[in-house]
C-alpha cells in the first residue's frame, strides 16, 4: 500500500510595479520534509517580460531566480544557509522569493 506524503509549495510571483497590482507567476517551489525533497523551478519568457514594462532588467531577474534555485539545491557557494536543513531552506526561499529583490539599473 502506498503511504501518503505531505508536500508544501510556494508560487514564485514577479510584481513589476506594485501600484498596478499586477503579478506574474514565474515559478514554483515544492517541498517534502519527510523525503528531504525541495525543488525550485522557474520560467520567464523574455517577450512576456518585455510586455510587463518593468523597471528591472530581464537578466537581473533571471540571475535572482537562478540564485534562489541554487540555494534550494544546497549549493555551498550560496552561503551557510544552504546547510541549515530543508525546512529552514524552504522558509528562507519562500519568504525572500515572494518579493524577489531585484537590483534596478
């Protein structure tokens, strides 16, 4: 018999301009504490991004998303928080990914 496993998820949203109250779903984080499983996936179409009229550069957003993905994968180059355990890593990624701080040029 197959046993039930509890998976948590967080949607990654990009908010180009807060005053317009628009957002775009660009990724997903999936997490299972029991299996020590965490996965961060994203996709941001360059043409769709251009239509957002965002002040941020496409390359900066992709760089930021890729950094979050590396943290989820436990890349030690991303700092000591990668070794703190899966649930803490998920909390870190989900809370910071919600806003996705991006350098404006």
